[in-house]
């Protein structure tokens, strides 16, 4: 039983096997391989960046206050609280 006189459909006896053109292949790959970047939570990042700028200032003020308290002898260490925190860290 013969389906086609010229053989398989992709072969033309005059032109030979048809191959896709290079340009068409490049265009197809270009269309298929588009990269997408989606930026989420941009406002949150900006907010956190602004807060981070202020943290160093707050920490510097706290350090200065602690230095003054230690120098003046007014710094009190809660040893029970310190011991609890150390035990909590060790138990984790």
C-alpha cells in the first residue's frame, strides 16, 4: 500500500529535505525565551532601608547612655534576668 507517490511529506524530490530557516529558528527562540522580572514589595524594601538608616543613630544614643551610666556608677545589671537569658540561649 502506497500512501503518497512522492514518499514522506517533508521530502520534495526536487528540493530535498526541507529544513527550517535559521532566521525563523532565531525568531522562534527569541519569542520563547523572554525573561520576566517581577519586583514585589518594593515599598517594603524602601521602608526597611529608611528604618535601617535610623537604627545606627538609635544604637549610638543607647551606647552613649550606657557609657555614661557605667562611668557614673548608675548602671545596674539584673543578674537574674541575665542568667535566664543565658539559659534560654543554651536550651535552644
